[in-house]
C-alpha cells in the first residue's frame, strides 16, 4: 500500500537538485514559486554585478595571485633601473670624465671644468628628464584610460599642438625670445586646447564619450597645426626659434624652469592618483561605472585637467616629446595588469627611465656632438607604434 502510494507520487521521491517536470501549460511549479525564483535570480544577478564592479574597481578582476605578488617586486626593480638611469645621466656625456672625478665634484663644486659640466649641464638635464618623464608617462596612462584606446597619447587630445601654437604666437606676435617665457605660454596653450577639446566633445545632447573626445582632439590638432606652421613659415625669425624648440631636448632647460613647472606636474600626478579607482570602474563601461557611484563627467574633467597640466608643463620645458606617453603605459600594463593605480605607479617610474636612457644614448651615439632626445624617442617609439598597430583587439585595455 505504502509502496503503491510512493509509486503513484513520484514527485515525493525527487532528489534534491533534480529538475521538476514541466507541466503541459509551460509553467513550472506554482505561480508564487515562479515569482520567488525570479526575485532570487534578480537578487543574485545584482549581487554578481556588484561583486564584479568591486573587483574591477580594485583592479583585481580576473588576475592571478602571482601577478598581484609580483607587482611590488617589479616596481622595486623599476626603481633600481631609474636610479641607474640617473647615475648614467650624471656620469656619461659627450665629454668623457672619470667616474671618480664626477663623484667628487658632484659633492664639492670647485668650479673646475668638470664641476661646471656636472652642475651646470648634466644635473639640470637629469632633473628635467625626471620631471618631464614623470609627467608624460602619467599623462599617457590617463589619455589611454579616459579614451579607452590603447593607441592614444596626450597629443591625440591636442595638448602638444596647443602648447606649440601658444609658443609660436608668443614669439611672433609678442616678441618673446627667452625659453623662460615659453614656459607660461606653453602651459596656457595646453590648458586652452584641453578645455576646447572637452567643450567640443560635450557639444550636443549626448554625453561626453571617449570617441567624441578623440574626434574633437583630432579636429583641433589639425587646426592648431595649420596655424603653427603657417605663422612659422611666414615669419623667418619665428621659424628659426621654433625649429630648435620643436626638436625636443633636455639640455636647454635650467633649474629655474624645472622649479617653475614641477608644481604643475605634481598637481597633475595627484589628480591622476585620485581618480585611478574611478578609472578602474569606468574600464567596464560608463553604465557600470555609474552603477558603482562614479561621477563620469567629473572624472573626465579631472583627467583632462591633469593631462593638460602634466603634458603642458613637460612640453613647455623640453618641447613636444613623442611616443613616451604612448609606449610606456603598454609596458606597465604588461607587467602589472589593468589596475590603473599600479599602471600609474609603473608609468611614473618607467617613463623618466626611458627618457634619461634615450638622452644618454643621444649624447654618446654621435659624440662629441649630441642627438636630441626627441629624435631618439621617435626612433625607439616608431617601431613600438607599428607593433601596436598590428596587434589584434587594439581598442581594449
């Protein structure tokens, strides 16, 4: 009797986790059970989205423990490389000096020929390389994160050409003749170009999107380039001054200029560090970022402002150095992964290392003459750019 009842009621013997037969009308279970199941699924999806957002915001989504463990070691190794670059920049040059003599005059300035070379030439250009490289590396990281384009660099947003156009206008129309005067005009030009790109990208009903910023930057760059070279070609004196500034170099800056632009780069780096968690959230898309509480518009404003400060200051001192902001973030992401906090830290160390090494190579390769650092970075960066262009899935960070 009991066995027959059990046979007639197979539902009572269904094991946990087994699928319940679907009724002929297509409904499974009672209506209240279906509604509860839907609510449970929605809650699970919401929890999953929140967890994924937090993981992305922390930069740890999909990353192995080995990579997280190697990050501090890699950064320490990068700092050692940077220290080596600083020592090489002070010790090596077109004029060969014994290392012992360099070390002695570095701490005891006796105004000998060696002391003048070290203190008046090599130390200032080393500090310029450190400050400018820091700004360009972090600015390149921000440009790629804001536009979500792995081929972006600060020049894509019109910052470099904004600084160049301001320098040309200052020389041609205002009679500015000293490099110290170039600094402030280059900063103003970079800032105005950044504001113009953001305003153009925000025009219309749609919100500011990465592709709109890129298109606005490309359009403004074309206009600024036409103005810059048009004025320079019509004014021979302006052309002579521009051609020396346009070929980027570290040997024309002084300690006073470094001190003038260092605060701007410091503020830009601080802004970049502050918005790094928000950039991690925006890497999953704007909707996900908003769901995690990120103010997308304000984050972009801060990012563009930071790029203008860092790239404008660096361009003002050393001229428009190319490919540093493009190549270094790729190397940083290859080592530490997509977490923007670590990418910014690595870029802040690797970019000045690259710049200082390129400057040393430029001093030695055709000694006793020198090859400008902008030429060396272009020779190194062009093959890197070609390799990046040939890679698949370019747009993904």
